[in-house]
C-alpha cells in the first residue's frame, strides 16, 4: 500500500499548524518529514524493534518492508549502534544509498557500485574522525597517509574545502550539514582538538594518482580493518527503489544489485557484511534470482504492531515537547484518551501512515476550532473518516 498524499496546503494554512504546535508546547513538527532519509532528528526518536537483534551482528542480512515501513529508520538505528563509545570496538558502518542521479541510469556496473560505496565510506570516515580526532592522532605516518589518500580520492569535493568549512565554524555540525545531516555521533570534541585535526589534515602530502574503484575500495577496507582496527565493516544498503526505473519495479531493483551479489559472501569472509534494506515486493524476486545469497535464514520482514506504532507517535511527542509530556493525551480533552492507540489500530500498519493520520487530526482540529485548544473526539473521528475515504480512493486507483 502506498503512503497517502498530504493535503495540508489544500485545507489548512501551514502557519496555522505551526501555531497550534506552538500552543501545544511542541518545539517543532514531529510528524514531518515523512521521508526518514531526510529527517535530521530521526536518531532522537527511533523506536526499538525486535528485528534489530536479527539484523545486528556479523552476518549478511536482508530486511524487507513496504514503503514507509521503517527500513531507513532501522538502517539508521544500526548505524547509531555502531557509534557507541569513544573507542574502535564496534563495526564501522557505511550507509550506502545508490547515487542514481549522478549515474544517470539504474543498471550500475560493479565499478559504479564500488566507487559509490567507497565515497560513502570516506564520508563516514571523515565525519567519524572529526568527532573522534584521537583516532587520527594516534596513527603513525603510514596510517595518516592512508587516511589522507582515502579522503583525497573519495570525498565529493576537495578535502581542503571541508577543512576550511570546519575551521571557520569551529564545530563538526558544519561538516554534517554538507556531507550527511543524519550522521550523529555523541560527545563531539572541543574546539582546540577539532582545529588541531584541521591543521594536521591540512598538511597532507601531495597525492596525484587516482586508482581504480576496485583498488580504492581495497585500500579503504584495509585502512578500516587493519590500520584503524575496526572489528568489521557493515555496508548498510538502502534506497535501491529510489530511481524512476526501480521505484515500482522489483526486477529492476534486482538488476541494480546484480553486479554486487557475487561479492556479498566473499566480503563476509573478509569481515565486510552486507545488509540490504529493501521494498517487500523485491523479496520473491531476489530469492528466486540469488537463492544462495538471499537465503531464508538471512531474511527479516519488518512488522508493526499497534503498540509499536503508538510508540512512534509518543516518542516523537516526547522529543518535540522537550520531555514535558509523551502523549497527545496531554493536549487532548479529558474525554479523549489513549489517542495514539486509537490511531494505531486504524491505519495500515507502517509508521508513515500513522504520521499522516496524526497530522490530519491536528488539521481537523484547526478546521473546526482554529490554531489553539485541546484535541477533541470529533477531531479524531473526522481524521479517521478522511483516512478511510482516502484509502478507499487509492485502492480504486491500484
């Protein structure tokens, strides 16, 4: 089932939604954006899911879910788990979203994939070192040169551009903004330590040659595992349905992955573990085409219970209210209780749907009473009626 389209501008002025959220004590709109990949706060309100334990670990994993079903949130949750602590004791995560726009097509060669994976790895490495400069400072001359090479060869722009941006801002957030807004590593360094890293990276030796994508990938892998000492690498692959040719075509997704598949098990022997987060429609296609790699014991399907969906809303409310309250019940009339569970039992069971319906409850309230006041039973009933009508209309179009 596809996510319902938003109709905010058609019915309710955006500013009135903002006014109600402010009246309710919410510092931002926790029900936007619907695309988890663009939500810079997602790490603050990730909801635990039992499937995490199946995906975490030094194993090949395939995670399937419908659009809006939590694939990207789970991928970010795995990434965050890799970054716990100040030391190199957990796997190094490489979030890999295929750059279809820069490729200009949806049938990448192995070199296309390796170049993109290595770029994603270099971005994660640079951001990690900016947050943990002591990892760089303790390297010997050979190790530092390997870092220079990896960043020089693979970052999207010149290393000097990022160094200068960081030096001017004196804060790692300046790098996150341009490289990966979803990258969050707690306890960043102080200004002096960060500037020291900038100065030392600025003294990088001249590097002119550009090896092949295969060689760059080999050197990145060696840098992470043998020189820095990470125990493993996780390639967290998401967004393979992100091109016009793949968005509704499971066969095209399989074709996009085809050149990588022969390497997946070989990589596992080298402590590089591929974890794919893919649309549920691709599961039978991949199982049929790559039965040895996409084996049953490696497959997990995200399923959402009403209790988990209700927690999606409660957690977002808690963060947006800065801990003041954790349920919409706090801004609802006494006659309306357990709002989140009511909504969770109504929607198609994926997070994106309950976000749409929750936002609609607020809109219905504004239509009836304006941008202040407690949510009422009538608001919930009207929103559910709207949701059900939209669902029926969409089913007729499918």
